[in-house]
């Protein structure tokens, strides 16, 4: 198989880059190993540049993403793939007088929070990451983009090599894009895994994403997403420590969630490290180090890839 660009990794960053490349007429092969713990499948999909404390060029990149998403979702909806999202802002709730002063939190709370002393709403919103990925994969299928489950073991100028269905696999490509998240260290990239755990509960959600203390809430499929822990290393799954922290946070901080029914537990590895989108060697590009803001920064990342490839 020979294509112009082989994209390794089918999270939001890889699928969105592939989608934008295909829209411009480039032939693309999308590859993914299907590993447990992929960040996209557990992500909140938060679009919150200011509450996340971003600044400088990263803030500019985040604001580009915030502006980009409504148009993309309209584009996908017109093709029949609607994605859950909201763009009415993100609210930060102050839990102390110090926080109230620091955030200039003078607004009323949009959702009951124990200990809340005021709030402030910033530009932002959210998008459902799994639903967005599914919509992008459907769009790529319609655009006749091959998507293969394969474990890529070697990347070099001219293509990739690995295994598919336990058989050796090779693909030739003019360019290779590594969008492999926390697994970037396998290819010599400076990232490490930071596991996040979250819950989805049956209960009333805030009207928009809400930060309070060390966690946050946002709407998710008619329920509420509660996040998130931060755990160093490659430990798999949601453990009792994570469940206890999340359940205590939801129960103790939000009166409307007392006794809420459990729907789902989620976990994934955030790729932590210096944000890098660029060429690592001739013909090989990488997009790594997005941390907990991969969904927010994916549009800028795709734009940067297009610039690097001159399309």
C-alpha cells in the first residue's frame, strides 16, 4: 500500500488531521493499534482555555480550537453525523474568598455547589470526544480512507512497518504523522502517561462545564460526567482509590448528585510532556504532549500539520 500520508494513531488528533488532509485531496492511511487506555475514549472533551490556565501561544492555539469546532460540527451534522456539544461557556466556582478574589467570581452559580461563594463564566464549552471520533471515522470512510488496526513498530522516511492480525505489515508513505498519545516514548518522543479516571452518572448536569475545586462536571449523554483523577504511570483501569475520590467529590460537593446512579467508569492515559507539533526526522512528523487539552488543541494541531506539509 502506498499513500501520501500515513497517520499513526486514531484518536481525535490523528482522525482530525486525517480528515483535514483528505479534504485537501491527499491520500491518507489511518492506523491504530487499538490499545486500552486511549485518551480520546475517556476524555471529557472540555474546551476551557482560561480555566485551564493556558497562556501565550498555547492559549492562542486553544482559542483557535474553540472557534473551529462549531463549524466542524455543522459540517458533520450536514452529512448526517450529529455530535453532542455545547459552546455557552465554562464556569469556575470559587470555594473560598481567596479563590473568589483571584477569579473575580461575582456571578451567581448556575448549578448548586456546596461551599460555592461565587462564579465566573469564561468563553468555552465541550464536545463529546467519542462521538466526534466516530463521526470523523465515518466521514473518512465515505472519503475512501483506509483505516487499519495495526501495531506500528518502526517508522522511517518512506513509510511504516509493524504487525496486523499477527502478520508483518508495511506501508509506503511520503510522510508519516505520529499521533500516538502517551505511547510516544516508544518512538523516542518526550511524553509520559498520566492516567485519568472519571465517572458518568445518571443525574442532572450543569448547563455547561463547571469547575469546582480539584474536579469538574459537564453534560454527557443525558447524564453528568464527573472528572477526574491524575495518576502517574501505566496502571490500567479504574481502581478503588479512583472510585472513592470521584464518588466522594460528586456526593460531597454537589447536592443534586447525592445518591446519583452509576452509569459508567472511564479511564485513559493523558500524554504529558512538552507540546510538540513538528518534524522529528525527514518525512516523519509528530504531534505529542497535549496533556489534558488534546481535544481543545486538536484543530490547531491539524492546522499546523497542513502548514508543515504545505497544503
